[in-house]
């Protein structure tokens, strides 16, 4: 498996987007996670490789380097393996909390299925916020549904809470699948790893083990929150059979702005500039996140040239340095010119003399060289 590419390790195509990468990683991580494969060194090795592959392919910069130069290209970015960018809240730790909450210590849970909850206590909701709300922060009321353990069956899904050994795994909580010369273990789909199954279904919850309840909470969204960042709301998650309550995680989707483009804590904006303004180096008034700024063009400003305004970007959500505003010049030219305008331009060009024909010296030597080829 070490010889496979990161795409082959996660069993995805090279064109896979972030959603496909994350979904594939979750599946592979669940399959090889140490809690599910205690004492299996081969599974532990594969789990580490999946982790390494995901950390690289989920980071756009690292993925670009890897696609062009392979693992060797990542050496200068923090060692032989990939490193995770620190810009978001949704790191690997929180992902594992979501994936494996309720499973850690799985062996002891299978031994005493009365302690096993049929669902993770932590839960996630996705909300959309505007670009303005993400930059300046706001308060939002969120409506969501959470799970509460069924009281009559004590959260087991079984009538009178009576359980028997699961027939799918013979009470082991795991089933084994053989692929070629390798054998893989996974959680039993019937009992979900408990090793036990209801003798008969609970009448109230129909075997689910829980009921769904509606709730709402008001959260304070800090300045600088970014797309796919997560915020934890303590004690607002699902409720266990022992009345313990998990946490609610809120994942943000930020609506793009028409003019401003965010990259980390920096903000980019394209400024249309007419070619005569670039030639003369005019002073322009441009918008910023907090008002207006003066942009002093250089004489002879080039197309795509950047002008940086320090500290005019986004407040860092972790309280670090504020980002910058980068104005990118987008040169524009007239689509049509009148005969009078053409004459004026020609007069202007002639006023610069030899400076207006920089190509002549270069091209003359190239033409002379070409002619020598045919002598």
C-alpha cells in the first residue's frame, strides 16, 4: 500500500473534489481505525497511510504540489508526509469525534451492551451565512433536531430493554470479510457493534432506541469565520440513555461576495483600469471592507499588477494578525476608436520617439539571424 499513490490509497480518481475526498477518507478511516482493529498492525499501518493521504489531498496547495512533483515535492512543506493547514476548525481530531463518538472503548461496550448508545452524542448542523456576516460576525438562531434516548426501552430499542446475542456476529460485534489474501474486520451492521440485538422491538420507538426532538439555540458567530469552519456549542447535542448530552457542532457555508474574494485572511478585489489611467498613474478611489481607499497607480501600471493595503483584510478568527486587502489591476482597452482618436494616439506615440518602438532592435537582429539560415 505504501507504493500506491494518495489517490489509490483512498480509492478515488485524480479529478475527485473535496466532498468525494472527505467521503472516501471517512470510509477508509472507519475501516482501519485502531478502535475497530485492536492489535492489528496491518490495519494500523493502513490507517496512518489514509490519514497521510487525506491531509495532503484536502489541502489545495499541498495537492497541487503533489500532483506536479509527487511526495518528493512535499519535503519542503514539512517532511515526507503531508501537513494539515491550520486555517479551519474542522481538523482531523474533530472529524474523528464525529465519526467514532460512542465507539471508543468499543470492546468494553460490546461486553456490556446496556452501556452502548445507538447514536453518537455529538452532532452537526450546516448553516449558510452571508459574506458580510462571516467578516463582521453576528448572532444567529439555529433550529435543529436532536435525539433523546427512549425511556421505556432505556435506549436499547428492545421491548422492556431485553436483549439477546446478535445472530449476525454471534455476539462479537464485528464481522470479517476476506479479500484475496487479506482479512478485514468491520462493525456488524445488524447490532452496530454492540454484539446484542432486541428480542422484540420497543413499541414506542419502533426499535430505534430514541425519539427526535426539536430545539433552537442562539449562537454568537465570531468575526472572520470562514467557509467549512466549525463552532462547538457545548451541551446541545444528542442525549444518551444515562442523560448525558453531547455537543452541537455548527459547520458554516459562506455565500461568495460579488466583488470581494477571500483567501485565508486576505481579501482580493479586481479594479478595472482604463489603459490611459495606467499610463499616467492616476489616483483611484476603491472600496474596502470598511469604507474607501485611495489607490495610487504607478506610471505604466501593468495588467494584473497587485497593490497591497496592509491590515485592511479580515480579522483572524483565532485572534492573530489581521489580513490584507490586495487590489488587482485589470487593464481595459477601447473596443472601437474614431479616426480622431486614432490620430491623437499616433501623435502621442510619435512624441515618444524611438522609445515608442522597443520591438525594432530586438526583431531586426532576429530577422538578420533568420536570413542567415537560408544563405
